[in-house]
C-alpha cells in the first residue's frame, strides 16, 4: 500500500527538478509510442527508483502532460513504481499544455 503522506506535495512543480536532476534518464523521459491505428503520440515515462514494485498509468486531463503530473509521477517512481503518462490529446495538438486558471 502506498503511504499517501509521502505523496503529499506531489503537485508542486519543484518536486520534479530535484528527482530528475540526479537521474541519467531525465532527458529521455518523453518517448514516442504508437497507437493501434499507427498514430504517434508522446508519453512521459518515469522509471522506478530501486526495486520495482509495479507500474502505474496516469491519464491526463485536458490540461496535457503538465509539470504537476510529472511531479506525481516522480513521487510514485521514488516509491518503486514505473509510471507512464500518455499525451492523450496529441491528435488535436501535439505537446499541448494548458495552464491552470
């Protein structure tokens, strides 16, 4: 079971930089994946830190693959989970990120 207290603050964009800055994979975290119809879309991959405990797919909202979601992914990765966040709206606009209002 995931300790939710350890995940508190995951929404802060500052949580991404310290985790990623120390990891070699930082620059390769955005991958291109192929949908069943051949459409290419981006997907943020966050590898598990330490012993792998499982995998999690985070489905983004209309806002895109935001820093907030990347922070959530980094927190789960620190707990041993591989995380994928597919850019579900790439068909409408590639790499679109809408700021929160």
